[in-house]
C-alpha cells in the first residue's frame, strides 16, 4: 500500500492512501497537535468529503482497533497447524488492576501458560515486551496460549 506524505505549509502533514474503491483515506496531523481523520476524492485529495477531528486518545484507540486484528490474524495463520494453540487480543481497560503496573506484575505466563507476544499501544507494536514493560489503559495485549489459559488470563486482567 502506497502512503503519500504531503507537507501542508502552516498547517502540518497529511498522510493518506487510495482505497480500492477510489477514495483517499488519511490523517492530517496539525502543527498544534490536532489530528483529523479525512476522506477525500481520489482525483482531488484536497477536496475532503469528510473530516473527523480526533483527540490523541481517540486516535490511539482507532489505531489499536485497526492494527491489532492484522497482527492477531497473522499470528493465527502462523499457528494454524498447531492444534490447541490460539491467538487472542486482551485489552487493558480503565480500572484494570494492572493499569500502570508492569507486565511482570500480571504473572500471566506463570499463572496461565499464556505468552504476551506484543502490546499494541497508540498504533505502535511493542513486540516481545519484557516483564518490566508498564501497561496502560488502552493497551491491547496480543497473546498466545491454550483456550483455557487465555480464558484464565482474561479473568486475571479483570480481577487481578
């Protein structure tokens, strides 16, 4: 996929790409930190059909929603020939007892046999996080394990 980066003098930067349907979807990052999700015409990227301002938290949540499923799908495909091994994304929600604590504090591997292979945060993949990786509400843990282990991991992340 070809992402075009266009400096917008006095405004910021637009990054967008053309969809198969002929629309352009992108993000304008303003110099003052504002973020806009935009949809433009394919023949005139300056003509926005829609513009949606996003807070940093909203942009982070959207990027996690879009990025984590791709990573999970890739891992699921890689584990397809391994019966009993599943990949799942587990959220760190507001009020989670591990918000602001380290991955090691969860003891997920020891308690459930589940491995955290990545953490999605603000659209960034943090691969192979170490036990000292600090978790934050909004993170998505990409995990691999048995069905039972994954269910137990969900319980631990909810209750501690």
